[in-house]
C-alpha cells in the first residue's frame, strides 16, 4: 500500500533513503549490480522485478529534485554504466539570513492560497529551517498578505511558463460566449486586482495576446516540446499585458457635483471650484469619453456633465436609455 | 512534478529536511518538530523509524543512522546521530524557489507590510542559493495597487504597531457617501490584489474591512486601540465579497454590453438570452448600489425583478435628466 493517506510502505521509504545515501557518499559512479547488492530491498528481487523497481525508484527521486546522474569513468565505455549524486548539486548551498530577512521569508510562506503553491513554499521554508534559518514571524502577526488562485487553468499554465512549453486551450471572449481553440506560447502569468491572466504568443492569430484564466473553458493541454520557444524581453511582455494598466488620462471634463457626493470623482479631480449653491465644479481627467460617461451616469442626479459636449451627450444618452426614453 | 507524489516520495522528501533539522537541533521536542513539519507526532515517529533502518551502503554494524527511539517514544525527545553525510537539506526545487520568490516580490509591492530592504536582501540571497531554479521568477507576477495607497498603508501600519485608534473618512461607493468613523485596527491585509484595513468599527460595533483606496482621510488618535475580545478576523480565503442569503434577490436582463456584470460580481444564476445577452440573479445588500450599477449600464442592463426596484431606477434616471433639460 502506498500513496493513500498515511499508510506508507516503510520498506520502500527505507530503500529510497538507502539509495540516496549510497549514491551520495560514493566517490564515483556506482554500477547497477553494486546497487543491487548493497541497497536493502533489491537483493531478493528477480532480475526483471529489480529492473522495474530500480527504474521507478530513480524516477521518483528525480521528481523530488534529487540530481541522479548516469555515467561511467571508463573512457572506452566498456564498463557497466553507473549512477551518482554530486553533493554540490544535491545540497542547499550555505545561506545566511539576518533575522529580518528570515522573518519576511516566513511571512512569504503564508501568501499563497493555492494548494500546490502553498505546499511548495512550505517545503522551501522547511529546507531553510533545516539549514538553520529561524523564521520567527510572531512579530509580524498583524499583516495578512493573501494571494488567491481559484482558476483551475493556473497550475498547467505555471508549468507551461516554467518549462517554456506551448499549450492549447478553449477560450471564451466573454462570459457565455462560444469557446474557440487557442494555441499559445505562454510568456508570463500575472494577477491584476485578484484576477489571473496569461500573456503569450497566439500562434493562430500570430501576435501577442492576453487571456483571462477564468475564461478558459476545459483543460489546458500541452501542445509542443518543452523549451521550444523563447520569451521576449520583459518590456515586450509588459507591453503585451499593457491592456490591464489603466489608460493615460489625457483629457479633462468639467463636472458639477453635489457637495458630499462623488468622492470617486473628487479624489482624482485636478481642480475644484466651490459653488455657493451646495454644488462644486470639478475638473476631472479622463482617458475615454464613453468610460467617463458611464461613471457619471452612475452618480445619477448628484453629478452633471458640463463639458466637453461629447461627454455630456453620452451621459444623456445613457440616462435616456435607462429612463426608457428614445434618444432625441 | 507530474501527478501527486507517492506516499514514500512525500516521506523521503520530508526525511531529507527532517534529518538535517534534528542533526542541527539536538534533543528537539517531538511535538515541536511535528508542528513545524505539519504532520502528527505519530508520523514523525514513523519517519524516525525509517531513518533507524537507513545508513551507509551495506548496512554493517556502525553504518546505521543512530536514532534513540526510546527517548522519542517515551520522553518525546529526538536524538539522531551518525548521519553527517545528510546534514544539509536538498537544494530548492524550481516550484519551491519560484513560489517563494514570487511571494516575496508580492510582499515588496505591499506598502506598510515589511521593510523593503529586508525583502530585497532576502530575495537576493534566495536567488543566489536557488541558482537556476529561481530564474523563472520574473515570469509570474502579482500586481498590487500599492503606490496610490502607500501613505494610508503606512499610517495603518503605525497605528497597528503603536496599538492606537484610527479615525477614517471612508467612502462607500455603493451609496456614494463618505462616512466618518473611529476604528481600532486589527490587521492590514492584502486580498484580491488590493489593500484592506480590518478593524473594529466603533460606529458599527463590529469588524469591518476598509479598502485603502477608498479612505479619503486618515489620522491616528491619541487613544489606545481596544479591540473587544469577541472580535474575529474574517476568513479571507472565501473572498472579500460575500453575499448574504438575507440580501434581496434581484434579476437583471443584461444586453451584450452588460455581460461583464456576470464576470465581475458573484451571481446566483446566469443564463443566455436570445438577444446575445444574459439573464442573471444576484444578491443585493443595498438597493442604492444596484440602482447606481443599472444607471452606469445605460440601457445595457435593466431590472426585471423586483418591479418596484425597476421603477426606482427609472425615476433615478429621470431625476438625473432634469439637470440636462
């Protein structure tokens, strides 16, 4: 029994530990026949069972990040190939952290609200603890940094970005819209206001694109070799993700706002003229007349667009549509 | 790692950290080690039992790792020796290094959290130790709206450190009201990429979350904070916006231009309509919020039910139009 709950095959864990130790302490490559002799659990197996078991053990240890190398010192290649673990590739190098550095690392371990990432950070912190780093975070209890990841597409895309592996997925342009298949080389995954996106090169549309993870329908499938593309320089990646950043506000509108209302406008107003009638006149910077009109319409009777005329007309149009009046 | 690690894999991964930990912490307490590793004491005893049967190749006398099982089982004290070849933990894996460095960068972008210098130094040392495993850290980013709220966050942080009461002018966008309140700070939180102050609001006599970009003014009062013992921090894992079943159920018809509402706000139900739009139902705590939403939609959405709410929105729009007459 293994893999389920807490019932772990003790013999297998012992065998794996002894295999690690054997390959780590040996001076050179250890031939397979020697491993079979000295690592408990292999000796009593048939040839075939041993081969299978050994292959699987090696694979499982490599999955843990243990660098098992294959090779031979024999220049003629006659000798049976062997295995070894080089200490410098195996061990965490010396890391000396000041108490404040160690404390923030302890806090960082609490950031991810995603099972695989939370486990990865916990494992990392345990390794650091084992290397003598004391991550006391008790002084930092009043800070609560949380990054949530709810989209199932996150993990396969994280792996794809990590491994530089193209992927394929079905994507909806909006909620409820039909899904179309996309073939993408992912460059970067990023979170903006709590929503996750992937930016990458869209092979169908032949250009960089930004995808929102919550709009990916179904599974993200690998669709190419790992390492089969290059990610462009950071500036270019940022540029492709630029749609997320608020656009530059180059225009300014004059808006009358009832006193005590419209804080959302007031906080970014570049000028305020206090009126005698309980209303103030604000200069409100904006990037897009339609977006500003939408915002102003939301304030109802508490905000009145004065100029430019374009914004004023759009606000009236929106309000008429809500009031059920035909546009004049 | 492909798929879930096997039980033996998980145990070996733990042992490769447990062993250097107990070697460098002689006579560590079983209970503390179990807590640190996030497993039961029984599991740590099983782990020690594996070590007890491990050692140098051949496993002759003197090759075994020495584990004092009696002390562990009897007194809860862990004593392990004769395993100097495993006195350092395994290097950081790619996912481990990435997850940690990205988390640290997120902290660095969160104003009022920690000393930037300490975070930057920690990142540099980790990247050094992780080597190529940390190379991809720049490819995963959590953007935090930090700069605009840096001053407010710094004030909150100071009030937390000095355990003093805060006075806030706080904008409630749903009602477009700026409210004045005294708040005893409990914590500074980052959730959904934004910063929040959680505190005991003296006005509401309850815990409240305040989004820092909606704080119009903030000052530290010359009063000690006094958070009542019944105050509980909200579990942020469930999300910031948690509709209550007591809230009014509203049905909206959204045109194609209003579909974003279904993605932006938690809806109880969403269905396609023949005109390319959606019909959604959502819980509404304050009607003023919904009226403002429908005004913003400008015909891209209308209230189907309740009927009196639909009439209120129409009246709002007509009142607003008076100013343009």
